[in-house]
C-alpha cells in the first residue's frame, strides 16, 4: 500500500471528522489527489479531488460540507468533513492520479450514527 490513510471513526450526525493521507513524494508530486468512498452495496464514488495546482472538485452530495486540501511540504492530502450525515457512512479511500499510474490507500471506515 503506497498511500496511508487515517482518521476514520464513529461520529454522531452533525459532527465532524478529518481524514488524512500520506503519499511518497514520487507519487504525490504533480498528482491529482482524491478521496473516494464506498458504502455497503454501492459503487465506489468520487467525493473530492484536488489537483497539483490546487483546483478542487466535489461531489454534489458533499459540497459545502467537506473540504479537501493538500500540504505539499508534507506530501499529504486531507478531507475535512463537517455536518456529517448518516448517508456519509462508508469506507473512504485516498487516491493519487499520478504520472506513474493510479494509486489507492487501504481505506478508512467512517460511521455516522447516533
């Protein structure tokens, strides 16, 4: 596993979580970094992405609630998730669309439940 994701857990509806993902510099540099999620019985979907230049893209379902950011000094990408809803429950995967190919993290479970 080239990408190391962390930060998942159990949170109540309306709460917040922050996911982080670290990548080797040979993958991170110049890559578009992203977060996907897969809920039980559903296909994996793109949640948010950020290009090497800082251009961001969000799924409509998370716009205004989630914020993706990257720290180029640390080779990390983060996903700040606010106002979480039960339907955000899923395994979240970090991704890197790099010149060397497409890379995935191991997945981290986010559960939104009271």
